[in-house]
C-alpha cells in the first residue's frame, strides 16, 4: 500500500495524475470551499470511475454529510469515530474493503 499526502490544493491534481490512486481520502475540514469543484472534476473524469473517495471530517453533520455524498463521496470517516476504534488496523482494513463509516 502506497500513501501520498498532499496538503496544498494546487498540488492535488498533479499528484492524482502521477499516482492514479484506488482510494482518495479528502479532508473536508481543510478544503471545504474547494469540495464541490474538486469532487465535480474527479467524478466528471471517467478515468477515476473506480476510485473510491472517502471524506474525512471532525464530526458528523447530517446536512453537510448528505451534500458530500451527493457530490460523489463514497464513505465518510469521522475523527470522533477513529478515536473510539481500539485497533487502528481495523480502520485501514475497512478502507481497503469498503466497510468504512457511512
């Protein structure tokens, strides 16, 4: 499993083209203003049809969560729920096999 961390919005798409990821974890708290544009660009490109997008947020917010799912996020991961998990490996396996928090 290879992980690439990108913390600047202008570097996201070059990193995506370079690595062709199977999973993208989108930190909503850091890039909330760019979420609609980012997700529309990813979901509009057939090259990324099989790419899963996980949204990472601090806490659940039903209206925002529904909005993100409508924009193309497959699953949501919450900081509060990660803290409750006793086994970090559980989270990694859930990301890989599609059982993440929704």
